[in-house]
């Protein structure tokens, strides 16, 4: 199983980090060891003083495919989820400055929170899903999949030109604005269309 993440997919988030708007989707990969085991707390790693939450809508790939046409992309996933792309922002800034890959800042142990999965048939339109993240019961991120620069089908089509998609692969579709730091004892909760999808305690 691999985890493919899309960076800079929401205009307001690009602005808050003073990044350039990309011509093509920005892609990076997290190893399967990055998945935070269910019900486990997130421990802030000792190599960072600035771990950020990024809440993101997730897609679970249901069958193998490559060079997928956007008009058939919907056949490659049945389930939608919500998760967190934990990012060591200080480390990422150093790597970005030197033009180096982001993996250490994005792919460390526990950096991928994957909540529960919901059948996409439950939703009228996957391109109009509201989701949010609360930190200590206060809303910190609020997004809608309609705000994505590249929608789900376009992401699947684009990614599959480079990486063969396999059953069980997970795509993180990018974060809206409002990213911020976590501290010990913080309590995060993510919801999709009003339904709680995950909770995480920070240690
Ligand atoms: Zn992200």
C-alpha cells in the first residue's frame, strides 16, 4: 500500500504559506510506516518544534490502474475518508530552501492519520463535500472539496500517469487554509459532512 499526497490544491492554503500556484499538481509520497495506528496518540517527534496539522479528504483506490482517463476515474474508488497530513513545518522549510525532497518532513512515523471510510454513494456530489478540523473543540480548518484546484477525478488521472495505482492505495487530496501547530495535550477531531471521522490526542 502506498500513500500519495497532493500539495497546494487549495488557493487559500497556497497563499497562507506564500507558495506559488503550481501549473501541475504537487505530488509526494508517504511510506506505509507513516500511518498512525488506530486509537494511538500522536507523539511529537524530537526532530521538530513545529508540527502542523493539515486536514485532508482521502480516497481509497479499489482496483489497479494506470494512465486512467479522467472520465473513468470514478470507477477506481468507492470510499472516501478524512485524515491528517502531519507536517514538520520547520524541517520542510529547511528542505524547501535547499531544493531537497520533503520526505523527512512528511513521511515520518505517525505522519498519516487515516480516519474511517464512508461509501461515496452516501454523498450526492463528491465535489461538494464540507469537512472541518477542530483543535480542542474550536474549528481551525474548514473546507469544501469544491475549492480544490484539481478535483478527485483529475487527481486520480494525473497521479496514475506516474504511479500505477493499486487496490488499497490512499490519496490525500490536499489541505485547505487554517493549518497550524500542535502542542502536547491538544485534541484534534475531523468531520466530513457533519460526521466525525477521527480523533487524535497529541502527546
Ligand atoms: Zn497536505
